[in-house]
C-alpha cells in the first residue's frame, strides 16, 4: 500500500514583507501555500498567495479566498461548509476535503495567520477554536452531548444478518465523535460482538449474500479506526484473524473481491530455517506477518483524517517485533545452531541463503528496539560470533548471500564501529591480509558488477565510517585512532589503492570506461577524506608510494567528474599548507598535469577551469612562498597570457616581492630569526606577531612595559639564544660593526623604521628598537647612550622603551 501522505511543506519565510501585485495589502501572517492531494497521495503545490475570509454572494456563504502574490489571480475559492471536517495540524496547517477524493491544505507562513483563519472557520461552524478537528461533534447538539456523558453506554443492535446495515450506520456515525467512539469500543469489547459478527460473515459467504458482505466490510473497517488495542487483540487472535481478513476482501468500491486469504494460506509459506521450539514465539511471528499484511495490503489507504486513527495498529506491530527479537535473543540454542550452520561448509547454498536472509531480517527487526535493548542485542550477536561468520559468508561465491551479508555488516558498523575495528585488528595477528574482513569488503567494492556501483557506494560509506577518527575512542591506556590507523595503512591501504595504481602506470589512464571511472572516483573520495583526517599516516603513504603523481594521471581522463576528483585530491593536500607535501610536489613537478589540463580546457568556462584557477588563487592569497616560486619559475610562460582573471599576475607579483626581500636580507632579518625558532607555530600567527612588533610606536608603550612579557622572558631567552648565535656567526659581523651606535634620530620625532642587532663580545645580544632623541627626556640634541645610566639622555623609562629582547 502507498505510504500515508506527509504533511505539506511549510511556507518558506522571507525577509521583509511579502507584497501582493498591484499594490495590495502586504501581510506575512496571511501568506499561504495552497496544496492539493494527488492520486499518489502526494501533495501538489498550487501556488503561493494571501488568504482572506469573506462572504461570497455566488456561493451563498462565508468562504476562504487565496489570491496569488505574483499576479493577483484566484488560487482558491472555497465555501466554509458547516458540515465539512477541517483539521489543524502542526500549528501552521489547515487540511480539509472538498469532495470524496479531493483533499486541500493551506500551509501558513506564520502561526498567527493560521490561528486567525482557524477562528473564522470555527466561528462559521459554531465550534471552539481550541479543537483540532471541527467535525468531532458535528452531528451532536448540546443536549446529545450531555446525554452521552451521563448515559451509561451505547446500546448495540442485536447481531443479526437483517440488522447489518443498521450496525454499519451506527459504527460510521460514531467515528467522528471521541465520546461515541469510546462508548462503541466498550460495547464491542463487553458483548463479544466481534466474534458474533464473524459468525455472520460465514453465513453471508455461504449464502453468497454480497450486500451483507459489503456491510461487514464497512463495519470491520470502522472497528479498525476505533484504534483500540483490546479490540485488536480479539481481531488478531489465531481463531479470528483470517475471518477479519476475509471481511476486508469485500470492498464495495471494487467490482470483484480480493483473494487475500488464498494468498496467505497457499502462496505465502513460512520457512523455519532453524526449527523454533517455542509455540508462543511461532504464533507471534505468524500474527505479526499477517497484521503487517493487513496494514500494508488489505486496509485501504487512510485519508488525511483517518491516518491518526491507526496509530495503535502501528504500535501493535512495533511491540510484536520487539517481543520476537527478545524471545529469539534469549533462545541460546537457536542462535548457536544458526551461526553453526551459517559457517558450516557442508550447508548447501539454498539453505545458507535462507539463513543469511533470516539473520538480515533479524537485524532489521532490531532497529525497533530501544537503545539499551539494541545494545544487548548486538552484544549477544557479537558473543555468538557474528563477525567471523560474516567473514566466511563474504568469502563465498553466491552474490545474493554476499549482498545480504553486506547489509548485516552495515547494521553492525552503524551501531558500533569500534567493535568491528577491534575484531579486525585481532584477526590480523592470525590471518593473511587477503582474508581480513575489511579487505574482503574492499574487494567486494572493487568487484561490484552493478553498472551504477550501488553496492560499492554503500561499502565505501562503511569504510569511511570505520576510518573516521571522529568516532574512535581514546582511553588512558590506548588510543584507538593510533592503533587502528596503523593497522589500516599497513594491511589494507594497498588493497584499496590497487585499482588506482594499476590504472595509472602510463601518462593517461589505461582503462577509461565509465564503470572504472566511477570506482576510481569512489577511491579518490575516500583518499581525500583520509588526507583531511589522517595527517601523519596518509602523508607517509602518499610521499612514499608517490600517490599524488599517479592520481594526477587521471586529470587526462575523458570523464570530467574523475578529473575533478583528482584535482580535488590535490587541492585538499595544498590546503594543508604542509611543507613536506609542498617539497614533494615541487620535486616531482606535480603542477605539470594540472597546467596541461588547464591549457587543454582552453577558453571554456566550466567547473574544471574554475577549480584550477581557485587552487592557484588559494596559493596566492595564502602566500605559500615555496609553491608560488615553483609555479612562476616553471610555468609562467604557459600562464602569462591568462588575463581574464588576475590570479596569475598576482602570483607573479608575489614572486617578485619575495625576490626583493631575499635580495635585501636586512629587511627580513626578524623573520629569519623567528623562522628558525625551535618552537614553530602557525605561519600566519608568526607573521601577524612580527608585524605588530615592527609597527609598535614608543608612544604606545607604557612605563615599564616590555615587548616580551616578563613571564615569557626566561623561556624566550633560552629559546632564542641558539638561533641568534647561529645567525650572528653566519653574518660574521666585524668587531667594529658590532659596537656601532644603535640610535639614529630623525627630525620628525617618530620611530625610525630601521632596526639593528647589537652583539657584544659574543656573550650578549640586544635586539633594540631605535627611538628618536626628541622622545627621550634630557638635553636637547644630545641623546645619551642607552647603556650608560649616568648620561643626560638616559632615564629608567628609556630602558623599557628601547630594550625589547635581551638574551644571555
């Protein structure tokens, strides 16, 4: 049976008022979408407009009008009928039926607008706006409601063939009212009425009384809509359920009755793959199958108003499944036999297929369990040896069995990836790489025969879950990430990359058909994920195995999606701004395939063009110096004519600025010191800090403030000593240059941009910012030496202003 229709989508809110064409009133509260329900039980969007309620002379009554916000045309004109059941859902939906098979819905942008229109509808029908369904009490006056509440119960007609029509009318008239529904359900329970009705059903079938059978169909369908567990227990009992299904075969709207009972008794066969000794469990399985069949195949698709009336039926099936899983889980003999036969080589193929399908359905049932019960369920399966069993099954030739085993494996990975990781690491100590569970999964992915690689996509998702550090555990004694990734790169990565390496031995892919390209794209997607999340392991693997060069061969593929996957892989590596990767790229000239692809693409404005330009733009913006120099020195001639973007000219400018700094090392001396610092930090952070230091005016410094905080002084003193010493030795400054005067003055009285290093007798170096004489107290025009406290130009304040970093 088709699924119940979902609620229509809500109207998307927009910033600002929503105008109505032609200068009509703008009011977001009244903004709605109009939906109608199609034959497939899906909601069709009829347009967006503004709703109002007013008296329409032609319809002789208050009506709902919706005018389109685009052109003011009439989207809906619907009279508020006093007997129509309107239903409010989710605070912003109003749903109703205009005719037997024509359901309408208004989806409001704002709750306030929905409430306003709902009040108008309730006002016309004389109902309290607090109700959610206006039809609940449509046929009842206040006196009848009072009588209902005070009367002891509903009196049912005697259960006779001649009174079936009367009974059917009573059931139908009781359904709209919660009170009458409650009383009808109690009367049916107390008098054993359902069994009497089913006796009449046999009489009608024997007499071929079609009219009576049609009435029974309506009665039984109405009893389903009463939504009572107690009634379901009677109807679904072993003695009654087939007769209930029989009643539902005689739908008055069909010219011929359905053969549901014939299907259930003759076509549908119950297979016990392992004999079930518990009769209660067996009966529960039969019952669940039949009730599920009633819900999916026998009962007509519920209307918008009936769908909430079958919630108890859903619950009945749900709890039955929970009970079945629990009873099977407790039966240790059953599970032991199941796994023993699964892994026994003597088990024939057909039997094994049934066993695997049973296990798959068993796991699917477990999804209905509460989290704590599901934990116990998978723990039981794990103790029974489900993973070794799956390993055996996945190594078999039968494609259907392997497919079912893959589905079971996906349940396990989604539930507890750590359990799977622990198992594969343990088995690696005993087995060869070829028969490891993860390698079997990778091989199935590689060998997927489906042209669309549906199975391979599923398996790639499972592998991604297994290698994702986000769901790995870390304890005081061990780190799962370190252990598992070490195992994966040693035992499994070569299996995953084998198709890639086999296909990229030449300058272009040796096989370039669609299915191979799809498979390689999947592998690249996982490798790209690894680059992002496995910094150390994947870096070693890529550089040692020259993976990036092989991947870039795929840039020559005729399939654009594969070439873009290869480019995305490289872009992810460059995005890390890791000099190990950068040196590897430069040493192997790995920009060549990218530049070649860019030039081959020509002037076409497509994704390939944009993606390549974005990669070079990233290098320029992030100022990755080594790559900038490499690109300009090796590929500038090929790229210099590209002028529709400024990326390459910008790269050239970066390169020239870099060369200038190298030619004038004094300007960059501070950067050299910090670059050689033992405790490296993020490159951009270093540059920001350097710029701040160079741009600090003495005016901004307060008394006693040092550029290096006192708490960091000791650490910095020790850390900087070695690099500065090396720097000084490399420069080999003469004694006369070392003792030159540090301060230079300028007439403007601002800090001079030049900086010098003072190095005295090899034991002490002062990195000192120079300030003008006018900023120092003392004799005008006679700046004192910062190192001689007695001179007129020196006071205590100047020490903090000038002595920035001192190392001993």
